[in-house]
C-alpha cells in the first residue's frame, strides 16, 4: 500500500460536472465548505469514465455518520456493523454518503471495542484498497475536477481489464461474492478478466456455496434488474458458477447447450425491454430464468403442475435463498404460462384465471415462449389465442351466465 496516487485532470478523464447529479454535487460542496474531504466513488466514477450514465452517485468522505446527520436534513443512518448515511431527496431519491474505511483485519473479534471507530474508519487510500476491483475504486474530486487513482484502476480501464485489488485468492476467501462481482463487471463492460484473477476464480468458486442464501439473493436480484442480464448469466456459466448459485438449474444450463441457448434468447428479449426503460418485475424475471430448465416437465406431466414445480425447486438444492413469497409467485407464473401454452394447442382456457395477480406476467412469459421475445403494446397471450382459434370466445361462458 505504498506509492502516490495518480491524479488525472479533466482533459485526461473527460468527466463533466454536468453529468453529475446536482444533489450529489451540492452534498460534496457543502462537506467541502465544512472542511471535510468528499469524493464521488465506486460505480459512478467508473461509469462516467466509460461514458455511461451512472445508476446512482455514491459519496465517500472523512465526515463521520453523526457529523453528516448534524449538517444535513433528512439523513438516515443505516447499517449495523458499518454505519452509512442515506440522504433522502424528492421522489424517493437517496444518496449514500459513506465514511472512508479500511479493510477489517481478518481476525478481529466480535467483542465490542472501545476503539471500534479507529479500527473501522480509514484514509482515502485505505478506502480505495478495501474495495473489490480496481475500476470500482476510483475517486472523483468535484472541487478540483480530478480523478484520484490509488490502485491502478485508470490503466485497467484503458486496457479494458478487470483486476481484483490485492491478492485475488485472499480477497475471494475474505468474501466469495467478489467472484460473482468480477464476472458481473467484466460482462457488463465487455472487459477481459486478468489472468491471475481468472485462475483464482477457478480455484475458489466453490466458496460461493458458503455464502448466505440471503446475500446471494441480493446479488441475483441486482443482475435480474439490470439490462445486461444475459452477459452476466453467460459469464457465470462460462466460469462454472451457475451451479453454485441455482443448483441443478445451473448445472442443466452449464451442461445442456440447447437449453441454455433458449435461456439466452429469453434474456436478450428481457434485456432489450429493460434497456428501453421498461421495469420487468422480479417474479417475471425469475420465471424467465427458470422456464427453459423446467420446460421438459410441462411436456412430460399432466395435471396440477404446482406440486411438481415445488418439488423441482426443492430437489434443485439452490444456494440462493428465494424468499418463500417470491418462490410461490414464480411457480404461479410458470404454472399459468404452462396452461396458456396448452390452451394455444387445444383451444381450452379457463379465462377466470385472468383474475390471478400473476396473470399479466404469465401472459408475457407465454408470449416469450411462443415468439422468443416479450410482447409489444398491442400483443398478448389473448391475441395469440384469437389468432389460433378465432371462433372460440375469450371468456368463460358459464361464468358470464351466472353473473
Ligand atoms: P452498480 O451499482 O452499478 O452495480 P457499483 O460499483 O456501484 O456498481 P455497488 O454494489 O453499488 O457497485 O457497490 C459500491 C462500491 O462498493 C463498489 O464500486 C466497490 O468499490 C465497493 N464494493 C461493493 N461490494 C464490495 C465487496 N464485496 N468487496 C469490496 N468492495 C465492495
Ligand atoms: Mg452502486
């Protein structure tokens, strides 16, 4: 951890203040006027240097959470082990302001420590080094319009390379989720993974099975809500990691190219929509993720699919912990989509199912299964049904009579 930081001035980094969220800038200037250091950090700096629009603007500072609360309105302190300040703005916008910290020493005890703050908080340099990947550890100083690089992230950005900070094996053992993150950012940016890091992925990937299912769920939710899901899932498969996350479903995708090709086609359709600003609900994305794996069950079995699908999920032994309510929504979407597909073949549909909360998601999935893409504005499962059976009404006769 020696050596000076590399400082880039505006002509070298090309970041314009105009592309930075005005509230984030205001926070930075105010902290500065109070005598604190405050930088933009993480994904925001990385994305701006790549010419992309950042999703959010995180700030790192030497002000402590209590001080931030004192000087700004609407501050909520979150987190137990490491406290962060969330500053709330209109329309639900939140800007995260975190105090510079250092990498916790691996062997610290859980005992409350009188010097706890001194063991957690650190300098900007220490804060850069505790981060995961070099391109995620750059700071942008809005006051001097310069990028500050302690870890060689700028060179890696130019060489289009993902490199773990420090010893990759050690950093993966400290937190195996970093393996996933390396693959995610390589996939999203279209960067290569540095040879050392790549070797360690192969050696340590099994450690992902030791991560808590809740944490893995957080990670998969991030990827499923992003417009580059197909690249990340393909990267995870290529590195043999899908099986460590979604169990048998992952193993099937890793070993059955035709099944995986179908999944990729579905994900491309979904990514296209997300890129245009359509927000696909998480239950629908998860149903898309699992359909190609479960599809053969629908052709093999007759009768109620609920218990069959439930058993398949139990038998899959996934390490990701899908919350119970989400899992039952996903199963409902899959079952309804299966019924719709059957209806397109035999003309028999129970239209009262339209009242089910997951019907819209299922209708879109059914369209995807038939057409390989999500439906446009004027398209739906009903359209497909009417095209196939123009003479059959799309409501339940019996029900109509009873009303
Ligand atoms: P995006 O939000 O666009 O996916 P991001 O880089 O902002 O990308 P976050 O998950 O929001 O990613 O994390 C913010 C920053 O915190 C990262 O850029 C990285 O510097 C650091 N970070 C996140 N997770 C870890 C981790 N497991 N180990 C070390 N540093 C991490
Ligand atoms: Mg972020």
